[in-house]
């Protein structure tokens, strides 16, 4: 197969390939970018594989950075961009079901492609646009089939994260997982416990944000792999409810919304503790927790100004999006109106703070002052008090005399 019109990302990188070839070595575009080019999908990262060893690659180009030279990868700064160029390699035994004990550099493209995960990720593309397909990946693309390269059990035993990647590709590409490959994913699923939580999170997150996330979630459920992911053991029915409760074509608008939906389906009582097990950032935990709290409030109440002030308009819209996709009543106009009616959106916008009270009213810092300032904030949010110094001072004096 030949691509007559190379995507611009490849055209921009062609000088890199040509320069390596002119130096007497082989060089190809490889991996997912080639697959996406064949499928006319957007291309993200352009990866280049070469028969030149790292030190040889560095001699070809003037500006390079050793970003992973022990694994054969050199970053080349040229042609107006940054390109990761990796030497063809084979890998030794995997010591932790994720990383090979060692890698060996080789001159053979065939040997390099053998170590790839799935046939649709094992393409190479030369500078003429010719696709090199050693494992019938083109046939699998036509059949919308995800199949492991070589012996599936060997691929997943080498790197258990490939199991999560398989679910993610099913969700991203709308592909069916080939039977032998899926059976190997099922039998090797316990190895996911040996994979770093951060890497599993990345793959699961990408699955949830994919256009065919329900398909990806279905194969994850059917495989039983959830039993080996943080806080998901014995959640078969709840994961099914997550998949089935939304309208057919619904897609999550953000990671925060997706994980909030997951936590709601699982009926998680403490979202932050759940997300800590997934090694997420404190900000992510805070944002997801806000969506969960807002959603649960909205099950019994309409949105009001204090709620919009506390959680913000964006959070409110994400909640209404979840409600809408489940056929529940929504009121986006009310959210917009309440947000516009708020005279402040953050307590730092209040013209009076503790320092002003100490300086101008001679007040002493402490719980009493904190309580007064909280009352000022609430009154302004409700629209009962204007955000100007004179009115706030009068309000405080009245409260102090009560």
C-alpha cells in the first residue's frame, strides 16, 4: 500500500528521514501515527525508527538531546521541530511485566516491529509513502480488528499495560478485539496489579474520553480486568450501569466529568480517597469531588446562587451535561442567569478583608472576625449586601451590636 498524499506532519519530517538515509542508514515513520494516517485520523506524535545506533544518529545531526539513549532514543532538533528517533531494537526478558531487563540495538526493521503490541501499531512508512506491513495489519484495519503481534500471551506477559492499551484502542478506534488476543488479555489481567497506577490511570482516562468509550468499557468489563484496578474490584454491575445509563452517542466533555460519572456509578462516599488510590493530583481530586457533590445536590434541588458561587459555572454545566445524557431535567439558562447575578465569584473580590477591619475598625484577628467575614461573604452572594466598603462596615457594626 502507498499513501499518495502524506500528511503534513510527515512531510515536515521528511528531511529527517532523508538525512539519515543519505548517511547510509534506514529510517521509517513507525507506530500509531502511520495507522492514523492510513485511517485519515489526526496525527499527534511522529515517531521515527532507524538502523543507526544512537551515537551514529548524533553524528548525523547538529542538535540532539539524550532523552532515552539507554533505550536507543535521541531527540533531534531540526527542520523546525523536535523528533524522537529510536534505533531498531530487540528486548530481553521483562523483569516487572512492564520494562525489559535490557534492550539490544539491531539493524533489522523486522526485528524491531516484532516487539510491537498490536498489528495495527506495527506499521512502518518510508519516505516514498510506502506502507510496510509485516503482520497483516492492513487486513486487520479493514476488518476493524485489534490483534496482538505474534503470540498474544507473550505480548501481554512482556508488558501488562498492553491490556489497558487494548481496551483503550477499542474505545478510540471502534475496533473489535480478536478472540485469541482477548482471551490472553483476560488470562493475564491479574498482571495489571504489577503495573504502576499512574500508567493504568492514563490508559483508563483515555478510554473514558474516547468516542466509543462504551465499547472500550464493555471489553474491560467482559475481561474481568477491573478486579485488578484500584478500588474497582467486584464492581461488575456498577460499571455496567455507567455504560448503560447515558444516551447512545454521549461523550464525556472532560476527564473530571468522566471520573465523576464513574464515582457516581460506583456510589463512592469519599471521592478524594478513591482518587488518591489512582495517584491523581490534589487539584483533580478537588475538581472531581466538586462535580460529584453538585450532582448529588441536584438530585433533590434546583441550582441556586450559593451553589453556583461555591462550585462555579463550569462545574454546573458539567453536571447538567451528565443529567441531560440520562434524560433528567436540565436548566442551563438558570445556571447562566444565576452566574450573571452574582456580584462576586471569589471571596478575594470582596473590597473588605481582615487587614482592612484591623486597620480601620480596630478589630482583633480571631474566630469572631472570621465569622463576621463569612457572614459578609454569604450576604453578598445572596444579593443582600452590596460589595462596597460603607455598606459592609455598616453590616459589620450591626452584626457586632446584635
